[in-house]
């Protein structure tokens, strides 16, 4: 039994939708950040599915570069969130409405 392109795209769409709901409905910056990463991984899944369906390595190459950039993004994003928590003692979005304090 082989899994077709439609199944991969449905899973990628569901992952992206869950991530989008997390970004729009949550107030915690860590949960928002994880939801953004979930959306990024949904796009990666779609790239790999299209690459497998077409029989090329183009999508896999994009995914490799996206994961490389995402690793740097995670380090920088978490550093920013830790700095915000140390300064404001909160990671809730509604309490982080101004740049200075």
C-alpha cells in the first residue's frame, strides 16, 4: 500500500491549520512560537511530498535550507523570549505591548 500525495497534503494542511489557530488564539509567546514552528514544518512536509511526487530532489533541497535557517531562528527567538521574561517577568502577549518599560 502506497500513500499518495493527497494524504501528505491533507496532513500538511491540518498541521498548518493547527499552527495558525495557535498563533491567532494563544497569548503565550512560547506557544505562539511553537505554533509558528509547526506551520514551518507543515510547509516542509508539503515540499517533501511534492518532491517525492515529482521524483526530483528540489523540495528536499529547500527543506534542508529551511531547517538550517530554522535552527538559527530557534536560537534567536528563544533568546529574545528569555530576555523579555527577564525584563518584564511575563511572556504573555497582552502584557508586552510596549517596547520600553
